[in-house]
C-alpha cells in the first residue's frame, strides 16, 4: 500500500468512535424527534460540523455560558473549566443532556443532574495519549536541558487510569522503570498491585494522573501536602498534569524556596489564579493544556457525539472523522536502528515544542484573563501518531515495540 494511503488509513482507524461505558451514567429515552438547541464550549473542535444536522448550534467562550444561552439550551457540552452545578442548572430549564469532553466529572454536580433527570456523559481516555505525550515531551526536554541520561531511572505514576497508563507506557518505552500507585484500583482489581507510598516518595520521577477527590478512603485533595513534600529530595522530579489541588501549592511554594525539586506544572491550585511567586520556581510551566492535542480534542468530540446519538436515538450515519482533520506538518523522520535519546528528543520537540508553551505561560498566563486566553487560543498540536516514521526493515522487533510504546506510527 502506498505510504500516504497507509498513513491516512491508520489515522482514520485511530479516530474511530469509542462509546464510553462508565462515562455514560444514564440515558433517558428521546423526547420525540425535534431540532435541539446545542450550547457548546468553543474549544470543542468540529462540533458545528457534526451536530448541525441535529439542531441549532451556539458556542460560548470562557468558563461560563451567558444566562440567555442557558435559558434555551437542550444540550450542553463543556470542558473541565465549566462548573455544571445547581446555580447553572437553575438557569437551564430545558436542559436534557450534559456532556464533558474530558475524562473527569468533578466539575459536574452529578446529584443535581440526577435530581433533574438530566442525562450526562464524560469522555474517558479521549485525551490520555495527549497527556502521555506531554509527560514524555516534558521529561525529554528537561533531560536535554540538564544533560540527564534517562534510562533506568525509577518512575512512580500516581493513578493507573487512562492517562497514567499512557504516560507510563511512554516512559517505560524510553527506558525508565515504571511503577504505579493506585490503592483504589488495587482494591477493585486483584490482578493489580499498587506500589507503597514510601516507595512513591523515593522515586526519581513522580507523575500525577488522578482526579480531584475530597472524600472517601483515598482522597487526592492535597495528596502532596507539607508532610509529603518535605519527604522529597532535591534531585527528584515532580510532574502534575492532573488537577492543581492534588498538590498544596502554598506548601509547594515553601518547599521550592528551600530545596527546589525539578518541577513541571500544567495545572495549578485555584487556576486561573496562581499562587504568587510559584511559577518562578517551576522548570516547565503550562496553562492546563497537557490534554489539548487536536487528536485528543477530536476524540472527546467523537465520544460526545456517540453519547448524544445513543441518548437521542439518532439514526443518521456517523461523521467521517478522518475527513475533518487537517493535515499535520510533515517531518521526514527515518529510523535505521533504535534512535538515541538525543534523536528521540529532537523528534519529540520538533513535533511539540513545549518550551514555546512555557514561554507563553510566563509572558501571558500570570493573570486569570491571560491564563484563560492561552487555553482558549491554544494553537493546533498534533500527536506523534499523526506523523509517519520511516522504519528500516533491519530494525528489530524489540525496537519497533519501544517505538510504538513511545507513540510513533510506522
């Protein structure tokens, strides 16, 4: 098969709709066939193209829709910055369905939705590869900056869900030793063993991939509090691409002022407001965009479309998602053997120049308005799988497996 055709076929296959199971909590029967009023966050891509045949589309910018928009909305599609709570629902008398293009639902009051008999869905796994590549890119960027050899370092992944495993696969393929800390998963799955908390605190690299929870036996709110942070040593690296308040940011500021960790923060406690002075003590700072690859966003749109299709009993043919995607900038990557760390870093940073996000964050993301603008106007970013790596026939199966684990397609 011609290389270009193979690449297109791979990409379309990668974007086939995945209907969430746990993410879709409940669906009511369709209330007759009528055109719906869709109210959709402006950073959910291609929603106009795929939902227009089912009703009227209105977009909203920022964190909250306007009251006039909520007053007529039948379907509300959001991302994690929009709080779907009792106050919002009071302004939405016609609402039948709420969907979030994110894995988590902590920004949604599920009890309030149930009380109103409003169906809801999330998008589990949609941006997992995007977050995994963010962690891979950040780690390689730091290793290049500090002249580290990454192989054989020990990694603790906090949270063994979609995003945690996506990050873990990439770091393991890079040559790091990866373990997972997830007590709730260990309790629910006899085949999974969680590493100990003491072993987490001694890992060379700690990467956070958990939802924000405040109740239950294993709350994640301030999981890294003053006590936990004080047990870390200056040579360790801490990355957070989950939720800002998983780390006590005031305690983190105090810790960094004494014996700074190598620190990567994509999420911030209280965002879009930041703790004063913290960003100056962070090695890589970004405005909650780890999951914002175009691929990940489109998978979120896919899952929301699939959820609406099931809920409202649509019978029209599903969109051809591959036709909607723009062509990425093409890089001529060729591989005759397993690439060196230097070559992998070059390719990964060529595909996603993470330092540009860091610069933009420091220049424009210190105010709430600037932070939200960076997220809203985030440039198109493609995942590595959108590229095509030319691999020589002499490359062995072990190297090929590692390259797939890193996210390359060939």
